[in-house]
């Protein structure tokens, strides 16, 4: 098979070149639109069209041989076609089907003809293998630069900024937001520092920090009693989180703390919190109705901080959320922390936030950091909802595995996927 590439300013121009040289029997093996700036120049250069075409050297009368070559071409890309099968079939044909067709032994001339055809097929198979290898190499190259294709509309950026953009998107920062962040960092970085990784990274982390709000630490709150409720979907770790907060406030800051559980749908949750409260010597009440939660809050009016655990609710069940709203209204908390698991996808997170706004949340807690692969969703959420972040949880251990939010911690999580530099 004869294989050749043709280029033109338009696809039709390249096609006409192919047709004029190879004729109407030419086969288009591949076509693509490229730029004259090279494979990696997705930010500039003029476009042109490239066609890779082939012309089968076997004549039409040898349809049977052409079919065998076609079957070889369909072989898996990962496995090269086997020559032995095709040649063995030809050898069988030579032995069982003499040229005369009358049962007489094939003449030496006939045998030589068959051998010539055999050589043609071997050559054709070799060409196919070479073509498949070439296509495989092209695919590998395309895979290596595929991430950059998404950013072809952006102006040319220094290499460090391209790398930064890819890293943000890989960590699930929304593509449009990632582009805006990188462009802002780029515009605030001097030319002399374009190649300095430490400077560029510091500028990025500084910008990320400015894009978020941090909640006031609970140990610094002066007004008492200060009532805090945790809400969120089922399974995000509210009960464990509230136990960690209570333990840290009492053990490390010597604050007078009380617990109220309104999670009356899960007996295990009440028992879990009660066991912890007994060990930590923290008073606790269980509220089965909005009236009881109001009475429990009043009961602990001499405490500095009252923490309320609530039942987990699906954001899709409106009536359950309205029932929970009655408890929240009765408690009249100063802060409502919406607990979001970082193992949840962005679309679901945003749906949870939208539906839970019925409960008037004004703080975020991001849980299950230890189970999450990508942490870029933090900035996706904070960009759309400018509520302060209070805590991050990193496991099940009480009172450990909880981190008070700060800008450095969050910035490193969003960009690097780790808690610290």
C-alpha cells in the first residue's frame, strides 16, 4: 500500500491533491486540522488541513487477497497481525487448488504466481503494521496534550502558569474558575518572576486565600449562651463532628459546653453522643419536638456554648426539611453549620446547599477529607456561596481529626490537595 500525506488551506484543497495524485481509488486513512506552530502550539499559528491517504497496490481482480489484507488491518491495535495465518492459508490454496482446476498438479509457473501473490500480501501486511504503529504514536502524542486542548482559547501563558492551570483542573476546580484564577495570578506577577515556581505558587495561594471567608474561632466568642446547630444530609458525619467540637472546646479551651441531640430517628446516634458526653462530663439532653429543644436551650442558659446535633435529611425530601426547620426555628441558633462531605460531587453539593437554605445556614464544615481524592470543590462552593468555613474533618477519631479552618490550610487543599505546604 502506498501511503502519503497532503496538506492544504482547506480540506477540499488537500483532498484534490490526493485525488489528482492517487486517483479515485485512494483511501483516506486520517484527516485533521493542525496549526503551523507545531503540535503543542494551541495558542497561535495558522490552521491548515492534513489528509493521510493510501492506495492499495493489489489490483481489483485479486479481491480475495484484498479481503485477507483487510482482515489483517482490523487486528487489535495492541496486537500486531500474525503473518503465519495468512501465509499458511496461501500454502493450503497452492496445494489444494491448482491453477488449472482439473485436479492435475500445478505447473511451476502457477506455483511461482502464487508465491508472488504471497509476497505481495506479506508486504501489504507489513505496511499495515507500520501504519498502525504510526497511528498508535499519534494517539499517544494526542493523549499527552489532550488536557491542553481544553484551554486553546486562552492567550499564550508561560509554562508554569499552564502547569498551574492543569493542576487546578485536575483537582476538580471548575475549568472556568481555574482559568480566571490563573489569569489573575498571571496579571499580578512580574515578567521577571514568570519562571520562579516559589513566587508564582505563593501568588496563587495568596489569591485563593483572599477568595474565601473564615469563621471566627468558637473559643474566641464572648457572648453567652452561644447556640450552634449542625445540619446536613445523612452520612456526612454530623454526630462525630459535634463531639469533636465539644471535646476541643472543653478540654483545650476550658469552655462550659452543653449538648442537645435532635437526631431522634437514629437511636445509635443518641447513644453515641450520650456515651461521649458521659466520658467528657458534658451535660446532654435529647429533644423529640421543637418545644423540647426550646426548653433544652433554656435549661443550659448558664453554659457558654450549646451545640445541637440534628437528624440527617435528604435534600430531595422537602417535608423532612420543613420538619427540621421547626426544630431550628425553636432553637433560634446563632450559627447554623452546614456539613458537606468532600466525597460528594459538585452538582450534588450545590443542590444540597440550595435546598438546605430553608434552615438558614451561615457556616460551612467540610467533612471526610481523609476519604476525598479531589479537594478543588471547596473553592467551587465558596465562590458561589460566600459563607465562612469553620472546620475540616479528617477522620473518625474524637477529639482529634478535626482542623479549624484557616486560609493557608484551605489554599493548600485546593491547589495541592494537602493540609499544609
